[in-house]
DNA sequence: TCGGAATGTGACCTGTCAGTCATATTCATA
DNA sequence: TATGAATATGACTGACAGGTCACATTCCGA
């Protein structure tokens, strides 16, 4: 966490520093991001930086913290009561809110992607590996519930399916990023609807049962 | 490409250098991998290295080249005649051969994953972005064919589905890596079978049609 | 207005990196 | 064995990194 000195700074200055930090981590993995550059661009002295943050890691953690906080705002209404709706409805909402987050905070998503991909960094183990299992834990719970409710076939491999749905979530967000800005919001939501249909009913031509 | 000097080297020495390079790129993205380390560990002089390779990029490209070459060995029987079997059969074989490759060359897969994740490196655009579209081109072709043959519903979004299946491929390989060595080959193949069943028929409980 | 605490500053330290080059060694051929 | 070509070598360069610290400036309560 940044020092109290940092939080005493005028809001402008604070925002400028964080904004430049985000700009740095948005394009470069932790190790290639440069404190020197952030400092130079923000016009503050190197020594000042190290009075605001303990070290580079401290700044990075703080940025990730801001991202996670923001993301939780999107998810919390869902996660507060995940059992109140059907499995496919909850998954659909999760995916949609993920896309919404990505559209409204594209820089955050870029940082998160780089962060999650940078398994080489010692920060990866430290920050990701401990939080990611919870993510899949939620999916596993939802799947279990879905099976008990008779929404999902009984013979699915719960672990594997949880893994798969997690990745599908990333995949659909990536796809919308790849498509870029020239895709409308309702098209996006249609996309999620389609994905859920694939997941629920498959893409094969249904067998005719008489 | 390495120089002729490199290829004139005794095989032992050549293998040692490449092996250490693989060991380096296996854990670190391009920019963090160190020529100095490779040189030190392999016991050759720095100057010698630069008589074997034009620069660091040259070595990296060569390693990636070796990986792609090896991977093609697994895929070529499939890709030589992708239209001869049904859509789901071809996809199943593609996934299975991918898993097989990952099991037999885990280090290669690690390097490839790091390479594909390192979008910050200038090498990414240069090496990946030009080859990746072909990958999805193949899937798109297969899907088109599947629709025409009546194996796949007509109303699927071909682009999105191609994207999704590409990611599913990564996902299943990742899952097997996550499970580690304590998973048997036939279990793996069952896994792919299950995945394909999800894809084809969905995970929802089938509607009863009378 | 004074004095101590808080904040600001940038030259400097150590380390690592990719890449170079003058020089030494080895090798093949005549 | 003599000679030129091929190969080996590691000290060196310049760039950049994160982090430090002695000193300068500002701020604020008494």
C-alpha cells in the first residue's frame, strides 16, 4: 500500500501518477515497466516516488488492487446471491458483466491479462495462484447446484467443466476485444446468448427423437 | 537462422547450447531470458555465441522454429486431408494430438505459451500475428464444411465459434498440464471425448421431444 | 518569527543486459 | 612445416534498471 504521504497529495497529482502507472502496466509486463519512465513523465522526482511507494512492487500491487476493487463492483450484485437464479442465467450474467467491465475499462483488462499471463514473474505465484482457485470454486459450486437442480447432465466432469467455463469467460472477453469498438452492445449480448446456447444445447444438429 | 559455424559444431556442443536456451525460454519471456546466463552455463565464450547467432532474436527464432517443426509432425497427418472425416472427428483428433504433443514436449509447450502470452514483445506481432489467423482459418473452413454437411446447426456464428474452439484447444491442454503427470493417457483421451460431447450436445439436460 | 517535522530532489550506487572487437588459438591445406 | 582462414575469447562499452541518501525546500504550529 502507498504511504500516507501519497494519500496526502493533491488529487490531481495522485491521479496523474496512477494514470501514468496504468499507462505503463497497460502495455508492459511488470518487469519491463519502468519506474524511471513513470517518474520522468509525471514530472516528480525519483526520490519522491520512493516516498509515496515502498518500491515498484508496491505501486503495482496498488494498481491491481484498484482493478480488483472496480471489477468487484460489477460482480458483487451477482455473487451476493448466486443460488437465486438458474445455472445458465447466472453464467450468462457473469459473462455479460465481464464484457461490460472490459468495455468500460479496457486498460484495466489489458493490465489484468498481462498480469495473468506473466507466470514468470514472482508476483504471479504470489498474487494469482492464491486467488484463482476461489474463482473456480465458485463455478464448481454453481455446477454442483445445477446438477442437483436437474439443469445440467449428471455425468459431466465438474472439475474440468469449471476449468472450461473459466476459460470461456476469458475467451468471450477476448473476442469482443478483438472485434474492437465497431461492435454494438446488443450484438455483444447476443454473442453471450449464443455462447450459452452452445454450452447448453451443443452446436450439433439435434437428434430427432420420436 | 544460426550461422554455418554453429552447424559445423560437434553435435554435443550444439545440443547443449540449444538445451540451455530451451531451459532459459521455458521459464522466462524473451526479454528476461539472458544470453549471458546461457553463455555462462554452457561454458562457451560470449564472443563465440555471437559467431553462432546473429543476436538474441536469432537464437529465439531458431528455438521457436524447432518447436513449430516438431508440432507439425503431430498435425501433418491430420491437416493433409481434413475433409475426409466428420467435423467432430477431426476436431477430436486435433485436440488429442495437441495433448499428445504437450505430454511429450512439455518444455516446448511452456515456451509456446509464454511466447503467445508475451504480447508486449515486438516479437509477438512479428511472429504470432501473421501465423495465428491461419490457425483460425482452418477451423473456419472445418466449421463451414460441417454446416454444409449437416453436422452443425446452421445458425452458429462461424467467426465466434472458430475463436471459441481455438481457445478450447488451449484450455484442454492447460487442464492436462494443471493435472500434471498423475493422469493416465486414456483418462486424457476420455477427457477430450467428454469435451467434444459437450460441444456437440451441450451440457444441458436434453429436452424430451415426443 | 522561529524551529522542527514533512516533503521534495537528483546525482549516485550497484547490477544486469545485449552486443563488440582486438587478440589468441586452432585447423586445414600445400 | 608454413600460411591463411576459421574459430575462440573475455574484457569492454553504453544503456538502462531499481533503489538510496545527503541535502534543499516547504509547511505549520507555537
